[in-house]
């Protein structure tokens, strides 16, 4: 149907894949024609194969081994977990061919990575930081790269990789095909696409902020101190189900995990303070079901593809509304259904309102009641009450306006 090589059709059959997802059906033919691609689709819709299949197809048509310390194609991803996951998917497609797939990520032996790159590779999957380290050491030259893929590009921008992307892009060969895939399209992403894509074909299968149809959402309005007990109540409903719990900070994730383990739950955690080996083992145990509750931060869990996740619990609401979409996209993958549960403390009410504004829909309330919304158009001023210049009123108490507070602080500091 898509005109792929017999080798790839065999690989897809072996993987049990016979129908393309919407993003795959639209992006693959355009990519095979050599167009640059700007792909926008909610998480869990099959973006990896949307760029992986045409990438492998085109490399199979390019005979010859890569020269030492070079690569023919480069795939950049924001996290170690996503990088390893992409590489695993690509290796599934290249089984039985002469194409080589290599990965370079932080947290692993750079000496071993230098040795692998010395032989050259067809596809290099990398995180930007470690790739720049290897470039500076002379371990890899990117002048032969003719295919560039930026996966989860919005997350790379969130993590501050824009300067790294500029350094890497300046070393790539030309002409080249560039494919950029993302779940959201913030303004900075539009600027990125204009800078690196040449007359791209835009492929969008769902508006930004749209949630997969098979995800059932709910929110519990609870005090912060009541969150641990409410989490345990929910986990006890189905102890065998794979549940991904999101915490806002690394310390919070670790503390929450240890409390669950102490209470007899099969829990593990992944966050930035864990070594790559610890994170990999935790994810493998979660995928295998020996760990049923995985507590994670946004960065560590971005791009995790575990089809069996039944529940996603937002123990802490994210500071960035887009991250809510990414979080709950860890469930209801590959056509399955899933449930997304959020806890909302009083000081998180505005975060919930921002999330609902992004999705253009309210999250159904499972328990508790939402605190009253502040009157944004009046700056917290109560109708009929006298206004005071330079003052902001919140819940009936007057405070200096932000600009004035800053001036007061500067004078006190002086």
C-alpha cells in the first residue's frame, strides 16, 4: 500500500503491524518522495515508524558502507529513554539488512561509544548533549549526514537544546532531507521549522492539545496533605495494573516511591538523579510487570512507549499545560483504552484551568470541588470596591502591585 521494500514489509509482518496509523499513512509517502516533513500528532500515534520506515527505505537504496567516524542519517531525541526506544524500533526494521544503528546518550561509557562510531554507522540516534561531546573529541563527523530527524522537538526546546541544535545543524551535509516531529507547535517550534526545513510538507492528524479518544479523564480536588492517601486508594483498586505516576520534582518522585514501597506496593522511580542503568532497569521491570507502579518526572518519562499502561496519575499537575497532554498520552497506546487521573490541590487550580484551556474541554470531576476562579479581567478587584492605585487585591487582602514590589525590594537591598 505504501510502496515499501519487501524487506520492510517482512519486518512489519514480523512485528505484527499491518495497518498504518493516520500519521504514518500521510507522512510516509511524502517522505519517500524526498520532501521535508513537519509532522504534528498527539503522542502514541506512531510517529517513530512515520519517520523510521521512509528513513530505512531510503538508506537501503544507498549502497556502500559508511566511512569510519561518519553517519548517513541522524535522529535527535531529547532523552536517553526515548533515544534507546527509537533505536530499538529502528533495529527491528533493519534486522536481516546490512544497515547499522548506533546510539549515543549521556550516562553511559563515552569510550565504548567512541569505539562504535569509529566503525561508522548508517543511522545514529543521539541526545544533543552527548553528541556535541563526541563531536568535540573528533569521534564523529556529520558531514556525510543526508537525513536529519528531530523527534519530540518541542521537548528539546523546553529542555534548552536550541543552541545545541544550531551547533549540530551547522556541521551536517547538504543537500539533506529533514523531518521534524512533535506533539505540540509552540511559537518557537515554528521558528525552528523555518530555520531547518526546506519547503516542508505539513502533516497534522490532530489539533495541538487534543487527547486520544480512548483516554478517560478525571480530576480529584484534594488538599496537598491528602494526596498520599488518595493515591493509595486508587492503586489498591487494581494492584496488578501498570500505573504511571507523575511527580513535579526529582526529590518528590523519589520520596513518593519510597513511601509506596514501604507500604507494600511494587514501585520504582525514574528521574534525573538516577543513573542510566537504574532508569533502564526500572523501565524494563515496569514493562515486564514485576514493577506495577512507576513514579516519574516529565523529562525521564517523555517518549516512553509501554502499551500496557492502564493508568496515568498526575500526582502533581505540570507547570506547562502541554506536558499534561504528553503525560496522559502514556496510556491508551496502540489502540488500547486507558484512564488518566489528576490530583488538584488548591494552589494548583490555575494550572488545571490552563490545561483545560489548552484542551478546550473540562476534565470531569471525580471528587471534591474546584476553588472559585479569580477574576482575571479585574485583577482580583471586587466589583463595587474602591480601587487603589499601585495595589493588587487577592482574596480581599491588598498587596503592592508586582512592579512596585520589585522597586521596594531593590530599595531595601540597596
